[in-house]
């Protein structure tokens, strides 16, 4: 049986930069995906001997299963959160899926079949045709990233299912260029859905 690699010995090669890390088991399968503002600091915390002593049952099982890790560098925390969601969707790591049942974790959801889709937060994944991203442990970072996506792609954040002109009167998102304002037909549905595709 091969000896477990010394994870902490590799930390010197990891930069103090934002990014995403993938935890691998001894067969090379991705078992957990996480993001960090500072990769070296986050991974260092993961591999501290005292962490396992304080951890709950699920986290101890994860730490016992880790045999290797990979990192992907990004430019900022928003990009890290987006990449984390995409990699979780791609690999469906068993420990991310296990943590999904934990009420502390959130999912981001957007349904392209809605008249004017928008990102919402939820704790439950349903078979409703929507796209789900996550789970994410940091609700503040997730809310900030959704706000950034809305601004970057001009997606609406209002709660109305089908926003109308009356909704625009009480909204400043269009004025500060955070929304493409479908409520006053500043954009057609086809062009809006293209933005949804780019954002999700």
C-alpha cells in the first residue's frame, strides 16, 4: 500500500492567490471542490492536524479520503465562486453532494424557461428544469457574486415573475446600469436569454 503523500510539504508551491482547489482520492477521483480567496492559507487550514480533531463526522471522512489535490488560479473571488460551481456541476464530488443536505449550504438557481430569468438562492434542488449551481458554504460571497453577475450581464434582480413598466418606477437598477430593464422593453427576450446563457 502506498504511503499517503505529505500535503503540507506541497503548500510552499501554492501562491497566496484566489482560486479553486480539487481534493482527490487515492484513485485520482475528485471528491471535493472548494474555493478560496487565499489558496495557500485555505489549504494550510485543511491540512492542520488540529482541524481533524475539531471536525464533524462528514469533514473527518473527507479529510481521511484526501490523497492529493489540484489548484486552479483565477483573478478574483467572484471568478473563484463561479468556477467552483461549474466544477461541482461537472464532477459532482461525493462530499459536496453529501454536504448539500446541510441546511447551512446554499444553491444558486436560474430557470431559462421563466419569462425573464433571474438568479435566486435556494437550499433545495428540485426537478424543475432550472439550472443549479453549488452548494456554497459562504452565503455572503454567493450573494455578492450574483450581484456582480447581474451587473456584468444586465440581468434583473426584481422579484416579479413578469416585470412590467409599473415595476420600473420603483427600481433604480436600470438608472445605475445594473439591469437591461426588460420591464420597459429595453431588451427583447431573445437577447436577454443570450445574456442568461453567458452568465450561467
